[in-house]
C-alpha cells in the first residue's frame, strides 16, 4: 500500500484540510509556499496519465473548494501535478499540489537539463 493510501486509511496522521467521499486534502510536510496542500483521490490512481475524465471533473470542483477553505481563491493559487520520474513525481499516487498565500515565482526549473529534449 502506498503512502497516500495509508493517509486515506488514517494509518498515517496528516493535517487534513478538507475531505469528502472521493477526495482528501492535507498540508504538505515539506511546503514550498505559505499554503501548500496536497489533494488526492481516495482510490489509488498511479498518476495523471491513468486518471479518468469523470474523476478529474469531480477533482476540479474539490480543488476549488480547498482553495476557498484556505482563503486563497480570491488572491490566486497554483495547481501542479507531477507525472513520472522526469516530471518529479515522488509518490506513485495521483496528487495535486495547491500552492498559494504569496506571489509565486517560477524559478524551479533552474536545475533542469534541457539538452537533447527539443
């Protein structure tokens, strides 16, 4: 069972922000912004490449509700999902990073090596 499935099953504690029958959102343990929340489906889906359109429709609404819950819906926020090793995915369970609470920069690509990928 993956780390996020253990959080869904309450086997590992987490600081839950919002939960419904399909999804759960909790604070990231290594925040990259003043507000950094992870939103995940309760059923295991490996990554964005395997998610259904129906699930994404429901997840979109859930993420919007998370942003409202933590009061970043008006000021703005960023939603990111990483897919696969080169995309930076560290946990093999679909998850969306919801970042906000400050003016976010876009400088995290400085360590990327673009050689041969164009």
